[in-house]
C-alpha cells in the first residue's frame, strides 16, 4: 500500500463539503467519480462487544478501478493527518477491526460493499476512540501501464472517520482525566550532552496523550533553545517515562530550563530547573592544574622552611652563647 502514497488526501472539512455539494448517496463522499460512504461512523459499545459496519463504494467513472482498503489510527496535528505509532489494543480501534469482505475491483457504474467487523476487547479502555477507514481507487488501465513502465499512478483516496465510544460494563460513560507529574528536568551537573527526563503518572480512568516542550535558556550566551517532548501514551494507573537528549548542547555553560506538559492541549503544567554543562576532560584538566599549583606552592613553602632552618642553624653556630 505504501507504493501508492502519491494520493489525494481529504481532511474532514473537505469531506463534509464534498458531501454537501455532491449528488451521491446520503452520507457518502464522492470525488473524481468514485465514492465512499458513510463519511462518519459513530458507535457506542460495551467492553467485549462486537459490531459490523458496511462501507459502500461506488464507481461512476467510465473506466474500471482497482480498490484497496485499510484502517489507520490517527491524530490531526497542525492540519495534518499523523499516524499513531505503536497503537495499544486497549484503546486502538484499528487493532479491533477485521475486513471481512471487500471487492478488489469496480467496473464502470458498479458499486460494492466492504464489511468490517470490530471486536472490542474485554479490557478496552472507556472513552471515545477514533480511527479512519480508507478506500483507494486506482484506475485499472493506469495500474497496468505503471507495471509496464516507471510512471507513478495517481490514486484517489477517500477516508471515513470512525468513532467508537466504549462505556463501562454497565453502559455508563463517565470519564475521569487526571495525572501527576513525577519528574520533569535533569540533574545539575553534566559532563556530556544532557538528557532531560519527563515522567508522569495517569491517575484517571482513560489513557492520556502527553506531549510538550522544553525551553532552555543559556545564561552565559543569552540564547534560547526549544526541544519537543514527543507524544507518548499513558494507560490508566500506570507511570511512563520519556527521555530527550540535547545533542546540540554547547561545550560548556550554565542553563535554566522549563518543561511545559499537557495531555489535552488546553491545560499545561510547568516545571523549572537549572543545570551546568562542563566537559569532563576540561574539568579534569582544570583540576590537574589546580592540584599542580597547590603542590608547587607546598613544595616551595617546604623548601623555604628548610632554607630558613639552615640559615638559623648557621647563625647559631657562628654566635654561640
């Protein structure tokens, strides 16, 4: 599927706009003569339950199209669809889904059904979970030409948003989001590139997506640097740690830092800290120089004391009582 990533991606606002202006089936999205519906699926289930969803695909063009379909958990950040890496089966609808049947090809004017079953596990986390169902339509003739040449086939991709709301075993939907920051910062002395540690505990009943930034102020050079705390998930009643290495740290310096974290993009918590970076070789060299100076001074004083003792002895010999 990755070979056909040169596709047209449509975000939800555009999908809804096309839905409003296209004379296609109710709730379907149509583009370039091909369509997928419904555009939005919203289901509420209890842990351990299953449900089946039918997606209708249609080809209104004058040529046959090849069809590929898949599901993918995602997050929308900065108006971009970003895949969720390493999804957990406790909260990932993508891992619950199985495509039971789907047409591989649609002839002109033909439509078909894609049947997807969602098996929600017994330990599914309560909350509203989201994934998308994607259908890729590739002109069959263009696909054959691509196989015989080095040209890239441009496909049309349409996505349907799937919301799965999981209640508790009694069918009650009562979410509690809370957390506790365990650690945010770094140690004071560093003899190499500093590593910042962010650790948080989830004290609520739904998983949290923690992310944030680290702002570092160089107090010697009066410069600021910002590092990103990558998004990481914390399951309920668990604690998770993330380490961020500052590879571009200056050779030496005194710094103040501030970690800003959030799990919802609205409420932020901040932690301040300070640290020093001193290269170990430089520190060892400086210590060696200081020790050498001290030893030289001690030896000089001892030599001077010995010399004074010899002079005093000589004076006593020359002027007896």
